[in-house]
């Protein structure tokens, strides 16, 4: 049983389990459901407040954020891409809230969330190096972690701080 972002309760049960048993299970866990829903609501409210710190409603706000994120990220990409001997084909900036960055290894493009502007600068650098490492290793395997250790030794600490700050996974 789990509570999803909108507060709904999702219950998984084996095929053939009588519906009465499922309903009884839910009834027995009403207190847990109430607490979990409250926690989920609080987490979502906190997350919304975090992202609302960077207003992106008007064209002027979007343009200003794009200018700022490019000024922050592009020197990092230039520095680390040279050091790593990689070259992304394009770098795209979008206001994504599900990921800080994304790498398309097929076309070698990198996408960085505009919301990295809400992170400490060293955490933004972690996102940049992470995506550049994917140009060398597509998956999150031991080789990828070794690359991260080499090019951004504080990556584990930065990942923790980034997750703590923005609650992304």
C-alpha cells in the first residue's frame, strides 16, 4: 500500500485475493493512511514552494531565467567538456521539475533544468558533470561512478545536497 502525490491510496494485492480482505486491510491501516497522506501533502506543498521561488510565468521571467542559467552553466560545460574530452551536440534549457538534467546519448544532447538556478552553484556543477559523464557512459554503473569520482569527487555529497534542497530523485 502506498500514497501517491495526489493523496490517492494505491494497494497492490495478489490476483485472486478476495476483495473483502483488501478492504479489511485498508480499514486496519486507516491511521497509517491518514498520516501518510498528511506527510505526502506537506512534502508536495514544500516542493511547490521551492519551485515557486523561481517565477516563470511571463515571457520576461522566462527570458531572464534563461539568460541567468546559460551564464551559470555554459562556462561549467566548457570547462568540464574540455577536461573530459567530450562535446555535447546541443545544450537545451527547460523548466523541468522531474529532473535536474538529462542526456540523450544517441544525439549527444544535454538538457538542463532552468530550476538549477535554485541550487547552490557547486550542486549545479555536479549536474553538469553528471550529464557530461553520460556522454562517456550511458548507464549508472561502476564505470560511470568511477568517472564521477575522477571528474567531480564531491559528487555524492552534491547529490545528497541537491536531493535535500529540491527533493528530486
